[in-house]
C-alpha cells in the first residue's frame, strides 16, 4: 500500500490538522505524524498528553464510498489492527479493552498502552472520510503518570528496550491498510470472533459507568456484529454503544 506521509515537527493535534486538510481535499491514505503535539485530543473531550519521544502520535485519513452509517465497528477494527502489529514485534500480551484501547496486564493491573480517536466527515449516506488518530505510549515519565487518572504504561517499558518508532509506525500502517481494506469489503462481522478472542474483559465481571454517573455491574458476554458491547446485567442481556458507557473491571 501507498501512504502520503507528512512528518510534522510540532502541531496542536494531528487529528485536528488532518480534519482540516481533508476538507481541502488531501489524498486518501495521507498520514500525519507529529514529533510534538501541543493539544492532543482524546475520546470524550479529554486531552491526550505526550512528551517529545514519549509516544508515537499519528493520524491517517481514509476515504470511504459508504456513509458514516456503514462504518459501525470501524474503531474496533483499528484496535485489532494495532494489536496485531504489536503482536508481530513480539508484544504478545497486549489485549483490547472495548471499544478500542490497547491494554496489558502488568503488576496485577490493567495498564493502557494506547488509544484511538476517530473523527468522521460526511453524512450518514454519502461518501465519508475518517480521520483515524492513534497515540501509542512509548515512555511514560513519572511526572506525567501522575497527571493521568488511570494506570498507563509505555511500550518501551513493556518491551524492556527502546523501540524504533519509525519501524513501529511502518508496521502499524501496513496492518491498518490491510484491516481497513478488509473492513471495507466485509464490515465488522468479519472481525467479530477475532476481536472477542483478544478482549481483556471477555466473560469477565465488569462495572459499567453510565453517562449519568450510575454504575451498573454485569458480565461481558461479547461484542455484537456491529461492534456494540453485550453485557449480562440484572435486567438481562443488554447492548451498549461506545458513547453510552465506559467499562471498568470489577
Ligand atoms: C483516547 O484514548 O482517548 C484516544 C487518544 C488518541 C490520541 C491520538 S494522538 C494522535 C491523534 N491526534 C490527536 O489529537 N489525538 C489522536
């Protein structure tokens, strides 16, 4: 596959940058990678903190014939693509946390290694474009760890050696292109089994944190063919979309 690689010494957010470039008609397959992000964006309006050399931060622009309605499960597929890229370089313990975090069990606790933020352009029907933003922790310094409310870990710490960020980027892009092409052809259902096989909380008891602050206990039973989470709760089997809940291990 071909990518149009743009290496930016400093940018506020590679996602914000590519959203703007996309409107200007930048090519399918454009990847913006930042050495420094000054205002990295996370999911749910959070900020993504990173230090120079401390993380691999990039965004990929992917254009689709279908509208946003046809892209359900996309963010889960991106997580799976990255997981497979990491497994390829020997990081076999990396798992997924629904909807799309990369996590690892380390010193008895789940630690976040990276996250994904997808922003869409276009309407539900017509052609659409996705800006797929990815942040992978390489090295987390103590001062930064204290600013993040959940346990986080760098890939270098996990690997026990300093990874070559350029090589890692190359492997991620190759895996992303492959998975994006398969997703375009078959949709999420093609990945459903594989995704569940790598889910950190599969069949596990969890607490669901609802948007209104309520906490609902349950047990994860799987992901549906459009990517929603299936949980057995006191009210029976329920499905949740990524916007509705966040999941904590119980
Ligand atoms: C999350 O876990 O909340 C998602 C984090 C996504 C961070 C990446 S870093 C590159 C890209 N540009 C951004 O501003 N955010 C994403």
